[in-house]
C-alpha cells in the first residue's frame, strides 16, 4: 500500500467507516496516486453513496494533495470518461424529476436537481430547500424518487445523494419533528 493510500485509509477509519459499516456497507482504497483516490464500495449502495460528499470532504481535509475522490463498485474498475449515453441518462432523469417529483415536493419547499450521471448508470441528485437537511430526505429518496426512476430508466444502476444535508437551514422535517 502506498503512503497516500495508507493516509486515506487512516482518515476513513477515523471518521467515516463506523457510519458506513453501521449502514451495511464497506469501502476500501482501490487506488491512490496523482491527487486521485479511487474507493471501492461494497455492500449496500445506500450505506456509502449518500455519504459521498462527506467522505470526499473528510479525505480532502485529512490528506493534503488529494484533489479528486471517485467511488466505484466491484468489477467496474476506475471509470474513464463517461460514455455518450451518460448525458442521455441524466437528461432522462432530469425530465422525470422536473415533471413528477419537483411538483410533488414543492409543497414542502423542496427541490431536486440532477447533477449528472456516470457511464455505469449511477445518477447523482442534490436536494435543496426544505429537503436539504430534512430528517425524512432518505425516505423520500429511497422509497419515492429511486423506485420511480428505476421503473422508467432501465439503464439506471442506482441513485447517489450528493446533498450537504448538514448545511440545510430550513428543513421541512427537522430532527425535532420526528
């Protein structure tokens, strides 16, 4: 293991792995060089991908020189440039979310934005407004948005929430409302 990989592993063990393991997942350093770290994710996708922005922030703060963090699933290897259809998948997801999801969550002052898609079918979303920091955001994603997108987009592998929920200032359901 390189020194850079060892530093990233130590940072993960200190602050991220307990949360990931408690949610049924695992993450390990697959590669680390030239400022890029690739993490292999196993177990439940819902255990790691919702924490993607937190994992990246922890690694970048703890290991100087890391400029990019990439999450992959076993067997996919480091992703190269996304194929042309990744944009089509993002566009299709955007149309579904804008047409069906956003009108429904507007009553909660919420909004969902598709921030992109990977070549292997992962769609990235960000929640804003009343959904950012909402204690029921994960339920909305996993029981509402994700099943809707899966039923319409066969090329979809999964959904990644890249929202910084801790920065939410007016969540519709705060932790106290639970």
